[in-house]
C-alpha cells in the first residue's frame, strides 16, 4: 500500500493533472512570447515566472513516480525542492516521506499565490505536516537553516539558477545523496559541474530531460 493510492491523494493528483491539461493553451501562449529567452536567464527569471503564476507547470506523472520511488528506496528523511508551484512534485515526495515513516521537505516558491495553492493542496492530501514551504527567492531562503544532510534534492525552479542553488546546498550532500534536475539542459553550468569531477558525482541524463546525479 502506498500513500499515493489513498483516495484523497490519488483524487487530488488526478484533478491537478486535469487542471494541467486545461492550462496548456495558456502555457503555449506564454511560450510563444519571450519565454524561451527568459527561461535560461539568471536575472530575469522573476518576469518569466510572473507570466506563469496561474499555470501549474508540474513534473510529469512519470517524474512524480520516479521521485516517489527514489525517496522510498533510499529511505529519504530530508528532502529539498527548488520550485514548488502548485505542489504536485511536493505531493509525490511527501507521500514517500509518509511511507518512510516521517521526515521533512523544504520547498521553495516566490509567487505568493502559488504558495497558497500548494499549501491548500498539501493540506487536502493530508501531507502538510511533512512540508515547510519557504516563501521568497530560493537564493535567499536556501541560504540558511538547512538540515545537516539532504538525502534527495529536486531542482525544478528557474533553470538558470541550478548551479547557484547547488552551490548553496552542496555541503549538505552526503555520499549517496541524490539530485534530480528537471530540464537540466537549460543550465549547462550545472550539467558541466555535476559531470566534471567523476570522483565527486555520478551523473546520467534520463529521458524527459532529467539529470540524475549521486554524490560519491
Ligand atoms: C516548473 S515549476 C515547479 C513545478 C513543481 N516542482 C511541480 O512539479 O509541481 C517552477 C516553480 O519555481 C518557482 N521559482 C522559480 N524560480 C524561483 C526562485 N528563484 N525562488 C523561488 N521559486 C522559484 C516558479 O514560480 C514556479 O512556480
């Protein structure tokens, strides 16, 4: 039995998936504007995500299940997420923590309306007790009060910042800690860093433009 199969969680994930499908025209409209230029920016990401503030843009169901499996199989207790949005990936991760017997996810979001939505979704899923949402720019909110070790990290916020975020949390990774970066090719500095020193990380690209890495 998995928390993912509990009626409140599965019904919510289904509803959020339908909402995501319905938001595709709005997402395409933003994509046709200047989104692609802003997507990799290290300075204008707030403009991009302001345009996307009512759009869920979650990880796929497959990525959600992968996150759940990674967190379960490593018996993760401390998880960090860059980019909460409506809370879809957070639900998969929190469900894994519940089934692992407890733990904490720190997740980060700077759009206030998305923080409210994510909080409501996590409460509806009865998983909010496992989650701390840090509101504000992750460059600030992740620069303090982190757990001594992080078992699993999801990078899914502004792509241009992946290397900066890694710099903030790198000293919390232990041998065996996992990192999953979504749309990693939009941050070549991150991919270069993580693949450069094979004594420090093992790293592989997965389908869906994910980069899965393990601290050695
Ligand atoms: C792709 S969405 C995250 C989707 C989420 N992981 C899920 O699967 O449901 C990226 C989110 O990161 C937020 N974000 C981007 N850059 C950020 C930053 N520097 N600090 C905090 N939040 C950020 C955006 O507002 C957006 O909601």
